[in-house]
């Protein structure tokens, strides 16, 4: 398998590889860049730079790169190609491969007005400022960073649509204000001071990803992870025709074996739902360890909802595919719904509503038993006050009116709800969540 992959001509996202122009020397590339600059297109297309030895200190600012290979995954070679100080500010990258590369101090920032001012030596030239398309966003569409190491790179305010970051080490990089749609960060290691301030990840996967210091927040994934959108996960992440899911061991694999089928089966849906539940459960623990209690609570809530979806889907599976019996699944579903009904253990208002509703119900029962047509409202308020007393400790007159054991049920439930509510409020105060 390793030898077969070593000789393959396929590269993720790259089309018509046989027609690519191979560029071996830096001088040839600079000639092409100068030619595209002179004709005003700033367009480089169908190039294979994987064998170019000196790939450093190159300025692709404002260029459009389409179907370009900077480096490729070669299992037979242990070393990674060095890409040093490449600038792509304001550039548009479409179907570009940086696989198995050591990418150091490369800049993918959007070229905004502030960034242009930092390049004062360039904008002093009027003809350069007039012709160079600086004032635009940096966009990455179908870009492959598989099995690469990114050190001190910048993706600030960058637009990323479909990117492979699997098995990538991202260290001391800036991803602030980055907008990623359909990014696969499977087994990605975020290390050092990598930041995610105001970054947004839509329909992205973080399965088995680790966060050494800074961590994505729940606000960074407003629509959840891609596993919560089964059709997008199945059609765009697993079955994308031009996205090769090879791994560092030179073979092809899939954690979700059922997703290899063209039809989205219930077994596949169950696997995806469980994967989402496990991700949020682990993320909740990560948040707790970092003192991000509000995010931890929200991640816990999402984990329980995904877990509920998993159990509901399992009920539709055959006995052979189901790990638990139906009775056990129904019990687990009931328990999660009960947890949700009481606010997942961190929301104060659900137990409050339960407590108020219970006391009003008992007050209504007392009103029916002992109705006073002269002063019905005053009488109901009196019954409600007695119900409140009875919910906190047995009230003799109210107990005689309601009769035992029903009055005792209110006392027991009231004490439990008040204790539960006190626990939630104390935790919220202590954790500032």
C-alpha cells in the first residue's frame, strides 16, 4: 500500500495533474510571476512547485493561485518540505496543496487597509498601488494542509472554504477573525499561543483535535460541528470526490465505516451522533480545566442532546446492530429528557418553574376542595400561601385539606427542588457562569 501511494499522481483537490507545468527553479517561477504582473492578471495556474528546492521569501500578495502544488504527501519520504516566509495577503487560493510541509512564518492574512500601511515601501509606488489588487480578502478554497507543521503563521480575517488540516500541528499561529467553512481538523494539534479570537468555524470537524493552551469557544462554532449536519458531513466531508482521505501511514481509512456507503443509513447516523456527543463531552471537560465554566455548561448540554439523538436512532436499528436492548435505550432517553426538563443541572429557571407550577397546582386542588364564592381570589391566594408552606415543610391544616399522602409528595418534591435550585445558584455564583 505504501509503495502504491508513493507513486500515485493523485493529490487532494488538484485536478488534471498530468497537465501541470513542473517548476524546478526559483528563477522560472519568478519569471511567471513577473509576466502575470505585467499583463495585470496576477494569475498563476496549473503549476507543480513540489520539486522546487528554494521556496522561501516569495510574495504572492494579491495573486490568484489555481491548481497549484507547493508540496505533496509522499509517504516514502520522512522529511517535510520547508516553505518559509511566503506571503499570500489579499490572494485567492483555489485547489492548492501544502501537504506534508513545514510552513514557517507564512502570511495568509486578509490585506486590509491597516495591512497595506504596514507595507509602506510598496504603496509608495503609484503604479504599484493602482495595479496591485490589495484591498480584498484572502480566500482559501479547497486547500490541503494535510500532515503539515505550521509555525508562526497568520490567518487573520481569512475566508477559508473547504480545507484539510488533518494530522496537522498548528503552533503559535493567529486564526483570529478567521472564517472557516467545512474544515477538517481531525487529529489536529493546536499548540503554543495559537489564538481563536472572533474566529468562526461553520460545518467543521474537530474529532480527536487537541488544544494545548488557547481553545476554541462555543461562540466559535455557532452552528455546531459538522457531525450535527449529517448530510453535509456525509456528502461534503466523507464522500467528496476530490478529497483523498489518506492517513500518515500511507493507507486510506475511515473511522465511520458505515459512511463509506452512498446511502446515509441509520447506523451511520448513529455513529455520527455518538461522535458529536463524545466531542462535546470532551470539550466540556477541557473548558472546565481552563476555567471556562459557561462554555463547559453549554458543551455539556450539546453532548446530552447529541446523546439523545444517538439513543433515538439506535431504537430504529436491528437487534444485531444495536448494542443495548430497547428497554435500556428507553430508560436512557427518559433520563436525558428528565435532565433537560430540569435545566441540565446549571439553569436556574427550570426548577423554579417546576416549583412554582407544583405549588400552584396544589393551590388549585385546595381551591376546588374548599371553594369560596364570595372571595375566590383571596381564597386562592391563601391556598397558594399554604401550599408554599407545605412545599418547604409539612403544613398540618393544608395536609388535612389535601389529605395524605398527596400533601407529603409536595413536601418531599418541594425540598428536593429548593435544594437543587440552591445547588445551581451556588455553582453559578462560584463559577461566575
